[in-house]
């Protein structure tokens, strides 16, 4: 066997293993988020404002996983030169759609973090300003958020001979785009989440119930239940946010280093690992909801007809804390 034949065999084997890995990651992300969406669809009592944003997160991640599977496993045929070839490079080969949805997913995480911050730290403002109509408008904005920003990534791709290539107008412009994406896609959202959750945790830790302040035991039990539910929602969303930070961090830091003039081996194990981590992010959230989010977990048997809704569920639903006032 010649050296060329050996290299070809190794390359083919690596591509085959990579395709299997992509198929596993994409399928888990697709089916896992479909599962989450189905449970929320079946249990109408779960549709509080916070849960609307969680549903939106799952829908974005579900569609992202589907596009990921098509991009990585579907056949790619580069059109001939012309407008069709140019559009193919800019909007398909560049993975523009997928990365736009990833940005929308990040924006949605920021929105749900802010919603919890106002609900717990500024409940009067939350009660007066946050309602389902406002939530739906915000969700629409979240969906549109990533597409104009990702044009900075997609438009520099151009048709070059028999392949697509990226070419910025200057090195300075490449540096600006790199820093901008690092800040928008990872650093600013991470700072926002950390600041908000620190304030939320401080408020929940310092806001202890005093039994003497309650007129009766029933009121005390209700307050305690609401507080436990609030803490569970916050803990769930905090884990989701930190998972996002850990999954995206290595890749964003590597790309920032590259765009600032540093060396980055795009065929290295580190870069491959960082990319796979990013793609794993949509797969992990459904498992977090199942194992950590009590409201969601408790309703899974009901959604699949394995258990009937209790009288308590029918009467009180799953509204928590300040969310009692968010159905307007």
C-alpha cells in the first residue's frame, strides 16, 4: 500500500467517525428538544412567562439541531459560478442559518435571565410590565436577533473556483469582527448572567420567612412552597446558563485568539473538541429540565398519559412566586 493510499484510508476513517459523532449529537439535540416541546404542549398549566421562554429555547435548539444534521450529513453540491454559487457560499456553506439560531439561543438565555432577575429582585416592576403579550413580542425579537449580526460572518464568503472561501476586506476588519462576535456571543451574555444570578441568589438567600409574620400556618406553607419553586426555577436556569458558558467558552476564546493574529490549527484536537462542545449545548438542556426542573419533571407522566392530573394540579397549576400575576 502506498503512502497516499494510507493517508486516504485514514482520512476516510476519520470522516466516517466524525459523521457518526455528528449524527449522534444532532439526533439527541433534535429528539431531546422535541420531547421538551411536546411536554409543554400537552400541559397547558406549564405555560407561565418563564416557561414560554424555556419553550422558545427548546424550539430554537430543536431547529438548530435539525439544520446541523442537514449541514453535516447532507450532500453538498457547489453550484456553478454566478449568483447561485455566491449565495450558496454566503448563506449555506458558511452555516449562516445555524450560527444565526445559535445567537438567538444566546439572546433567549439572556432574556430569561433578566425575566427571573426582575421577578425576584423587582417583583412590582415585573408584575406591572411583564405579561404574555410582552413575552411574545420579546420572543419574536429574539428570533430576528441573530440574522443581521451573522451577516458579518456569512457575507465575506465568496465563490472561488471550485470551492467557497472567506475573505475579509482587511486584517483590521477581521479583528473587529472577531472581537465583536466574542463579546456578543459569549462575553457580554456571560457577564449579564453572572451579575443577575449573583443578585438573585443574594435576594433568595436573604429573604427568609419569619413564621411570626404569617397569620396562619396555611399562608406560611404556601409561601414556603412558592419560595422552593422559585429557587428550583432559578437553579435550573443557572445550570443552563453555566452549561452554555462552558460549552461555548473554549471555541470563542480560540477564535478570538485567531482573529487577533494568533495561530490556530483548525485540524487540531483542541479545536475539534471546542466545536463539538458548541454542538453539544442544545443536547444537554433537555436533560437538565428532566433531572433538575421539578415542575417539568413532575408533568412528564401526565403528558404521556401514564398518570392523571391531580385535583391540586387542576386547581393551582404550576405557577410560582411572582409568576402568579403573569398571565395577563
